[in-house]
């Protein structure tokens, strides 16, 4: 679709491309980091979240809400909580209440409560020591810091599925119960836990499950009409007038509708606009959208892959190669581990032991990049079967082979 212009000297291609006119007027509203001023189709959930935290504003120090937000990929969990955090912080400031909202992605910190708490503490004490404490000690230090600063915080743990897979019940149990060890003192730590599926709570003890399931906000998948209205708002903000027709907006919404994934829809419209600009087209056409869809599988999107380490990518490569070769739905853990070791040799990486490889599998499973299930009849002995639910094995293999860096 993108054609080379042989008349342009190689050294002039970038300068020439950047000097062309663009159909964008502001790309920021199509960024996944952009926080909209309003949340179409999530107003009810935002209002309910505010009600659950009313006591933190009205009677600070008396209660510490613990809220669970759940929903599929692209249903607005992150943007809902970030919008709430921004708004409640602004409200607290007008009331002269010392309150901070802190949003942490557990995947970025490898599902380690120690790393998460260290990051939170560095908000208040930039030179906080890197080592020498357990996560439980860090929790007590955090509460002492909050008390000394007369500060209340709302801590949001995004993608907490990774934390649960990595550390089981211990971390969330401590977070939800630590203030009970300090009777008679103001409670200053409130918690929002974001997970993809409620069944991931099955790995927690009953007490922690009960605490988190007391206040649940469930976000359903967006319908096609909801996706259309979200895209219309973004398109109006991001593109010059008349560059995307209503028909194309509906086409993109239709593509994203099976998963109800607004993130995917927004990324499609941005990438389609880039293809249009590359061709110096004055409008985004259906062919630009098709080209965008071919190049954007969910697992290969930046927000999904940016936190994968080298060995997780090598394991994923081994699984993709195995499934592409066998054309089966699943590969056994043993088959995948052999392919992983071969990939490590190819990229000159010392391969990890089985226990560590299993941890990689749990991380990839928690983030939805791979699927796991127990073996069924036809497999010798008991094993775990691994699959790729989000993209063709060949596409994942090509993506990894183009992004992995070989050691010299």
C-alpha cells in the first residue's frame, strides 16, 4: 500500500515526508495516554465510584474504601479510574484536604508488591533506600509517612491480575488488612483494584475475596453504537474537518465490535490516518482501515508488549513457532519449553530453568497474551497446554523476529 518514490534522494525522504500536509490537526486525543474530560457511556460508573469515596472527602480518616473494577480489554477500566483520580484530587484541593491519587500498573513492576510500594514511597521520599526492607515493612513505613504528612492516598493497582498470579493472596491481604493493625489511628490508604476477570480472584483466600467483592464495578464491553459515538468525539478532536466520513467511522466500529474494545478502535483510526497521510490522501478510506487492521493485532500493540522482558518474548516466540509448525490449537508446556531453549540459543541468551519459565507463562497468561488450560485426553501424563488467543501464530512470530535484538 505504501509506495516508494524513486525520484526522492534517500537522504531527503524524511524531510520530504514531514513537509507534506497532514489530515491530523491534533493527534493527542488518539493517544492511549490521553485522558478525556468526559467519559461517554461510563458516566454512571464514574458517579458510583464517587459515591463510594464520599466518606473520604466528607469525613477523612474514618474509612478506607476498597473497590474492585473489572472488565475486558478496552472497556475503559484505566481511563475511568484515572478520570476519577483527577477529579477527586481537584475536589479535595478546593476543600484543603491533603489527598493524592496514585495509579500503578502492576505489569510494569512485574507483579511485585515490594517494587510497587517502593515506587509509591518515592513519591514522598525520592531518596528512599532501594533495599533492606520486606514488602510488609514498606507498608508500615508508608502508613507512617502518610500520618507524618497528614496525607490520604487512593492507590489504584491496574492489571492486578499480574500481582495475584505472582504473589497469590499475601500482597492483597496485607494491603486490605494492614490498617487493622493500627487501631485508633486515622485510616489513610484507600484501594482500587483493577482486574480483567473476576475468576482471577479464585486464587485469593476467602477473606480477601470477600473484602474486594463488597464493592464491584463491572464494565461491560462497548456496543457498536457506543464505539461509534466514542470514535466520533475523538475524530472531531483529532482530524481536520471532512477527512473521515461517517461511513468509515462505522466501519472501524464494526471491526472493533466483536471484542467491544475501544482502545483497539482508537488505535485503528489513528493508524488508518497515518496510512492516509503516507499516501497524501485527503481523507481516510476503507482501504487505509484495512491496512491498519492487518498491522495491529492486540498482542502486538505497544501498551500490551512494552513491559515484556527478553525471555518472555523468547518464550512467546517459541510458542508461536510451535503452533505455526503444528497448526494445532495448543502446544504442551514441554514442547514450548524446548522451542524456548532453541530461541535462546538463536539469540545468544542463557535459557532459564523450568521454575522461572513457568513464572513467565503465568505472567503472559495473566495479561491475556497467552491462554492456558490443563491437558486433555490424547496427551501423555498431565501438562499445561498453551495457546495464542489474540493473533495468528505466524503474525506473532513475524513481529517478534523483527523486534527481538540479537546479542553480538
